[in-house]
C-alpha cells in the first residue's frame, strides 16, 4: 500500500466501524476503513454469529444522527413483547414498553434487524460519501508510533500511515492488543460458563411465521434457556444458551441425536417447527460469551477504542450493538463541539473526554447484561417475579414520570447506563419491600400498593425517574 499521512483509520468494518465511518464522512472527514473479511457483497455474509439483533432507542438515535433511519427501518421488524413458554406449554406475554410512546407512532418496542443487511446499509452509505475508502481483506496485525502519526501493519498487505486509529475491531481487538503493551493500560476478560448455538426455524407450511412474530420468545429452564427472534423473511433465529459443561450442558449433547432428545424433553413445542434441526445442530458452532473491560479507551490523540473493542458484553440486554452505536454518536457529538476538522491537540481532548464519558457506562452495561442473564434464565418463569413485573408495569402505566422500569431506562431512554444501573438498584430495594407485604397477592393492583411504592420512590430515587 502506498497512501500515507491521511486522516483517520477505522479498523474493523463491523456494525460500529461502519456507522462511525458514516458519521465521520457526514462531517467531511477523510476516512480509510480496514476490514479483515472479504467484501460480503461479493462472498455473502459471514456465518456463525448472531444472525439477528435487537435494535432499540440508543441505536436509533445514532442512526438518526447518521441519516440512516429510513434505510434501516425498511429491514427492521417491531417486536412488542416477551413471550415466555412454560414447561407445561403455557404462554405468558410481557409487553416491552408503554403503548403509543415508541418511535414511528408504535408502542415502545424493540426491533429485530439482520446483522448482514444492517452492516451493508451502513457501509454502503459511508462509501457513497466522498472521502471514505473501505479496504477489505486487510487484517491489522500491529501498529507503531512515528513522528507523523501511526504506521499500521497488515498481514500480507504491507503498511500504511495515518494520523489516528479508531479501533472498532470487536471483542478480540488487535488494536486493543497493541494498546496492552502501553504502561498502565488495564485489561480484564471473563467468559461465561455458558455458550450458545443458533438454529433456524423456517416459515410454516403456509409460508407464514411458525410462531408469533411480534414477540421475542423465551423458554426459561433455570440454568439454560432457548430464545427465538423473528426475521423479515418469516424465519426465526433460535438460540440455545446452556452451560458448556455439567447437567444440561453442551457436553451432554454432543450430536444431533442427543440434542433432539434434549429438545424433546425441555422444548417439546419447538422440535416439530425446525425440520432442519440435525443439519443446523451439526453445522453451526457452539460459541462462547465474553465480557471485557479495559482502561483507558484511548492513547493520547492517536488511538481510540469503541464498540466491542472497548466493552464486549454478554448479549442478554440486547445492548452490545446499541451501546456501540451510542459510542459512535457520542464521538460525533464531541466532534461537533469542536467544529470543522479538529487539530491534533483537539483530537487528544476529544479522545480523553470520550473515555471519561463512556468508560463507566461501558462497565455499567456490562454489569446490567450479566444481571439480565440471571433474570431471563432463572426468574422469568417464577410467579413471584412475574407478579413484581406486573406491579412495576402498572406503576409505569399509571405514573410514567414517577416509575420508569430499569428495562425501559436501558432500552427506551438515553439516560447514561451508569445512572440506570444505580436507579435500578434502588428500585430493587423498593420492590423487595413492596413484595414483602403480606397482602401482596390479593392487593397488588390496589392503590395502597401503588402509593407504598411511589412514596418510597419519591424518597429514594433521584430524578429523572422521580421527577
Ligand atoms: C449471540 C449474540 C446476540 C447478540 N444480540 C444483540 C442484540 O440483540 N442487540 C445488540 O445491541 N447487540 C447484540 N449483540 C452484540 C453485538 O453483536 C455486538 O455488540 C456488535 O456486533 C459489536 O459491533 P462491533 O462493530 O463493535 O464489533 P463486531 O461486530 O465484532 O465487528 C468487528 C469487525 O472488525 C473486524 N476485525 C476484527 N479483527 C480485525 C483486524 N485485526 N483487522 C481488521 N478487521 C478486523 C471483524 O471482521 C468485524 O467485521 C449480540 C451478540 C451475540 C454474540
């Protein structure tokens, strides 16, 4: 490669890298995007990882800033409720949010989007702007500092020089790997004892959805669970989350035959709906789930981490991509504050401000995602917990200014994750007291319970959830 000394290198053209490139291009920046994969428009989408994702308010806001809402809306399916499948075949619906308060005149809801098409929309929009060049089949192996900026080394592709790197190369980031050689750079990672495997549920015999397409389906079974999220082509992507080892773990279901018996025993209503079960089971990988944390997210005015490269989280709040999109939007907002093309000194301020604003929030959404794992897996089938959720839902319906459930703060608001987590802890304490009332089962929908919760909230919850 020959070019050198040019503006910004974005390493990784996944979801966050593509959106970041688009936001920079909208501001007239010159951007080179380097991606290790082949161009998906020529070879199809990479297989083997979360085929569809839940997009929510933080993601939409970033897409709005990038001018990509209309294109993404074309491929986004509204998903209005969780549908819990009990062991006895019973179905329990929990709406995600409030009626009429969502985007596009919808109820508050999440949106299922396919990873491949979403990635392509963002990348093509970025490429369509002058100033963005995407270089596929460029795997960053290392970089080093020089007087003009940074020299990036690519496997089999030589080297290039840029002023700065935005590292959006995912959970196992090569950019972060290099930053770990910097003095006093903190890093930790921890794997969940659980992994996941995806199985496709095709359309039914009439060409329609096999199960309710307006819901995210969950089969909670204690220490493991199955989930299903719809796709616009009338398929569902089903994901089994289970421990790698031990009872009911992947090690006990090494082949399609034993996996069939497992599904017959735990998810009997599913097997008939997945005729391709054996093929998918044998072909699709069993993947691991990692949480990473690091600090700082930048080095001087030269390198900045964003998205999973800065904060990989487990997928149980549906916020990995959304928080990465929020990173991209916040960077763009910071650039707005400086206007035009910031100087190298200003880039230093922007990067350090970015770490200051985002690091605590990355940690908080990592904690929230782990906490939601336990909730979805163990508690969504528990009648006491379901009653608590019904009470919270009632409070939110009747007093939307005074009680915002944690899920709503995370999914439907722009409150910093760190504040949502803190308020969530306070609300937990309040609900524990309310649920301890001896009359709770009979009086849960009465004014006494309502006032009890609201009074405690007024004393303990800081605004905005209590304004
Ligand atoms: C099972 C599962 C379900 C999920 N569901 C949701 C959900 O519902 N909602 C949600 O918001 N999030 C969800 N997520 C999280 C979401 O997938 C990630 O947060 C998101 O993909 C992060 O985007 P990213 O661009 O930071 O990283 P990635 O999507 O991982 O993209 C990184 C890119 O960098 C490239 N790259 C890597 N190394 C190099 C290198 N050395 N040189 C050049 N390029 C490189 C990769 O090829 C890739 O294209 C889920 C994750 C999983 C695993």
